[in-house]
């Protein structure tokens, strides 16, 4: 099933299944606009499938399903295998953070009688793509009394939206001769959030009015936004794309599409040979750093705890030895070959829509720098597992040599001396407010991830 168009392989009933699977994904994507919301949706599905939180557990046995939660922004779940945990894991790892803008700590100001909110973008974005589109605000404000207030504005049909303005074409003579990187600059990504003054207020009355509304609805003061995490994301739901409904348009396919398909694969697993795992991490788009990113010790500690709960030895070195015997798919998206921009891809080594799960042996840039270049011995095993399970799959590089590049979490787990390869879906418009994936690829990724866990 290497390099075959998946749609051509489907009979009517499979095609129905493919379309149905995409409905579940659209729901997940529409409700998972931030890493916190993605974790919340993941935990909801894990618990519905019998997974229990590790908190309070005294021991685990083969067949058990458990999950570890890290600060509501990172989760890993396991189905205990027939073999010992220390015989190695089968790991699917995806990231659930996506490029966006974050409110600054002191975001609110007033300018020419507009209330504005200042942002700092997160991850790699083409800034000009984020203006003149409806934007929503999702996140939390954490108060000094220890409580957390959820903020959610712009994704309910009755909600207002916010946005960033751009210059009208009529007066853009100077702007249009600038390079694309300068057309909209980072410090100019200011949200318009109001235009009505508070009656009786002399100074900054428009800002005062917006703050009063926030106080009324959420009980928060301006200063509380110092300890907040408010993400500015495209408003609206994921939709079918194309007159034939063969694709999905939405915000955050990178990498929630791999997170969802990996999670769904794990949810289907019962009594596997080797302990199966799905880990969803934060912060990939800014280097996988910090307590909730892939470089955090959280995962290593979770596996040490798992060894302890299953009655095996539990010092950290045994978690590391377990990693040495583990296999992983770094589930992350790849650049789809776009007929409008063929010049950036090598056609023999590009990812094509609807040709199934994409394996990237390596990513990186300037001579594979920073990439986990997977071992061919491992890749051969992967090919066998995919072919034995009739999974449509393909190989790709992230664009032509020296055209650019990118990275994933693969090398981080690879550093544990683990076999890791990147495997995900082809995406159009990566990091834009509206990204596109193929429904056939969505289904093949899910199939491929499941085959891997059982392989
Ligand atoms: Mn990614
Ligand atoms: Mn990315």
C-alpha cells in the first residue's frame, strides 16, 4: 500500500467509515483550540474508555488502562501489555500546542478611543495571515486566592469576536512595497476589543468599559491578567473542505490531527502484547521546552512510576532502560505537496494528500541539522507492519534540500536511545489560521497508529 491513493482502495462501506471518523475529529478539533482544552477533551475520551487516573492507584496489572496528567497541559496514557513494562513500550507522541498569539501580561490599552489588547505571537507564523479574520480568546486567569477562571469568548455563535485590522487597499501604496515579513510586524499584532466609552469616565473610558464587562462576566481585574494564559486563536469550527467534502479545514491540525488519531488508536487497544502509550505534549512549537514540553522529565518519571506500580524495579535508570527497548512514532504533520507551490518540494520525496500516513525519516534543516534520522533497521520493521495491516503510507522530506526545514519531538525521545521515526499527515497551509488535511489520510493515520501499537 506504499504510495497509493487511499480513496481508490475504499469500497462504499469503508468510505462511509472514513467520513464518519472525520466527523469525530472535527468535533475534537473545534473544542480543542488550546493545549488545555485538548487535554480536557483527551481526558474526557480516556475516562469514557475506562482509563483511570494514576492518582491513588496502588498497583497495575496487564490490560489495565491508566493516565498521568501534567499541569492540565500534558497527558500520557497507557494500556498495560502482556509483556513486562520493562520489555519496552510502543509509544505514539504528538503535540497539542499550535501557533497563535498570546495576550501579554499587561495587555490592555486605549488608543484613539479604541480599547486594544497587546499580544506576543507563539510559534512560527506569517503575521500577515492573522489580520482581518475573526478571532476568539481561550484560556485561564489564575487568581491570588488559588482559584482559576476559564475564559472562553468568540466560539459560541452568540459571542462577539475580536480581530486585528489591516490597512485598506486604497491607502496601501507604502505598505505593499514592503517584504511580506514586514507588512505586519509582531508588535503591531494588537487586538481591537472595544469602541464604546464608559459613561461618566474621563480618561481611557473605552478601556474602562471593557474592563468593567470582564469584571462583570468573569470577576477578574486588570491586574489579574499578569497570572493568566489567554490564547488568541481563529474563531469558528472545523469544516468540510472541497465540494466533494474530501478534506477538513480548521485551526490547529498541526498537530492536533496526529494527537487525535494517536489517541483514538490507543482507545481501541485491548490487552496488547507490549504496553501501549500515547503522550500528548505542549510547547513543541517553541522548542519542546519547559515542564509540559517533550523535554520535561515528566514522561520519564511517569514510566518509572508505572514500573513501580507493576511490581517491577522503579529507579529512574530502569525507566531509561525501558526506553532503550521501546519503539516510538513521533506523530507530527508533514508539508503536503501543493500544486500552487510545486517548486519547494522534491516530487519523489514529497507528501501527497490522500496517499496515507507520511513517514519522515528525518526533518531538520541545512544538512539534516537537528533531526532524528531514523535507523533503517527500524524503518524496515515499520514498512512490514504497515504493509501487513494494509495501511496506505508514503515517505517524504519536509521540502527540497535547503528550502527551509523544521523539527519535531522525535530527536528528544531518540536521545533516550529509543527507535523513533516521524509519522503523520500531510497538511496544507501549515501554521496558517486555516490548515487543511485529507479525510483519507486522517483515517489511514489512525489505522497506521493502531497497527504500530499492536506490531
Ligand atoms: Mn508539528
Ligand atoms: Mn508546527
